[in-house]
C-alpha cells in the first residue's frame, strides 16, 4: 500500500491555525499538485476537516470526480490544536516560546540532550544546531502524543481499507508527528523533519503488508513548485511553522 501524505496549500492568513480557506497562491499550489498527480493511481482521497485541507483536495483532484466527489473527511488528521495560541500571529507565538527555546538550546549546549557515545561523537558536526529534548505543549492545546492518539484510528482505517493507493491532504504537524512515530523518532525533534515542509508537497510512505511495517519512500517532494519561488514557504512564513 502507498500513502501520499500531502500538506495543504497556503492558507489566506498567517495567524496560528485559524480555519480559513486557501489564498490565491494556495489554489495555484493545489492546481500544480493536481497536474503532478494526474497520472497517479489513487483509490481513495482523504482530507482533514479544516477548510484549507478540504479545498486543497477539491482543487487538486477536480478533474477526477470519482475522488473529488467522494473525499473522506476525518477530524483525526486535523492540525495539532494550538489551544490558546490559535489565531495569534506567528511572530507572537515565537515570542511566547522564546524562554522555552532558550532553555532547550542551553540544555543542548551543555550536553543534556545528548545520550550515548554515538550521539556524543556526532555532536561535533551538529554544532549549535537546535536539538530539543522535551516535547513542546501548546497551552490548552495538544502535544505530539495526543495528536498521534487521534491519528492512529485513521491510519488503521487506511491499512484495513483494502485500497492500495491513498492520497491524504493533511497538515505539517500531523505529517511530522506521524513520521516520528512510524520511524522511531522523538516527538520533541519533529521539526528536524525538513527545514520547511512545503505547502502541497508530497511525502510518500509504503506499507508492506507481508512485513507489516512502513517505509519512507520520499519526503517533502515539491518538484512541481520549484519553478515558482513565490509559492515557496520562504515567501510566507519563517521555516518550521506547522499549520
């Protein structure tokens, strides 16, 4: 089974996790995604229940009505709940967590986040790279393990569906958290999956039924956007924003 994890197109607000439609750029991203995937065999199309994800699915697969008219919407793959930070501008969120980032960076520089000789050895190549050792909670919201709890029933649904090729329009936080869970990562380090997870990028995972395990075949594939710098995350937000 192949599962295409697609990050939704650009939303029309830079405020934190507000439930808004796509911007003009987001619609164009979704159109380019659709052109890229027009010859992909897709047996089922899933989306989170947030507007930016549903609209991405509708636009990208508009020429394939058997998919666009039968989108399976699941709240379980919605973006991480930012709690009381929902609707707050990205710059304010960063200020809110300034103390957290500083504390984590200090722990790293003092070696507190490194465990084992192999990690100690590789540390010389990491330098001052920020490697957090504690999961970040959103006030009155969720953290990685809580998101995974609601994603897992949907993952089981995909596996048990009998479908061999599934497209899933979801969110940066969900993709990173799921990859951490499937491939032995630490939720606190989920932002290490890509400096910038591009909107309408494709991350492909493969479930081997015989071995009952997952493989990561590709990550953050945005070749369909490369000719259009105005559609890249660097023109919208600083790297690592989930949303």
